C-alpha cells in the first residue's frame, strides 16, 4: 500500500473527528442559525438563483433561500442517473465536468457567505477550526481537480485565504 495516501487518509479522518466533549447540534443548542446583515457590511452580495427549470431567469433571493435552492438542486442532480450514473459501465455524460464545476462554484458561495457574514458567530461558538478544515479540504479538492480553472476570479472575497491555504502543507 502507498504510505503517503495512508497518512493523508488518516489526516482526513482526524479532521472529521468530533472534538472531545463536543455534542452534535452545538450550533442549534447554543443559538439558532440565522443570517446577519448590517448597514455597513464590508461585503455586499446579491444572491441570484437560476436552475433553468423553476427559475429560468436569474432571480434575486435571500441567502437562506439561495442555499435552500442550491442544496435541493445538487441533490436532484446527484440523484439523476442521467447526470450521475451509478451502474458500472454506464458512462458519465459529456456535460458532467461542467455540471461539477457549476456545483462547486455555487457551493463556494455558501462558504463565502459564512466567512463574510457569520464569522464572528463561528468564532463565538468555537467552530472556527471545523469551518477552516472543511473549507481547506474543499479548496484542496478544487485545486487538485482543476475545478476553478477557466474562471478569472473564482475565489473572489476569499482569495487571500485560499492562497494562504494553498501555500501551507
């Protein structure tokens, strides 16, 4: 067996491990999840959803609505055998790479929203290491598979954080 991949696998398992004395549902137990906006926000984003089915044109909505539509859209695509075949020997469609890039681009917006609008709450709840680890795995996966290629400014407001993550380790 390849020792480096075993070490990487072990590090991923450690990163996913629940910290000691930590119960599931900490966010819910401490404070209900909510979206915070202030008049003097550093980052202002407009959330436009388009799925070419229910929303044929970009439609403005709140961040929670955008995230809800995103998660439902991803689940519907993953469950669709034409997009994600589960049987051996069935080829993936030619549009698969484009679909995956679009999914990851849209998922990035959720991370950006959390970092730009909810980071103080993440710190207050002691969840910063979990968020940073999750985001770093996400960034490394995108980098490894070239999912941000062709996009002029894929990382937007988190560009500096991403660059520091890619330089470390």
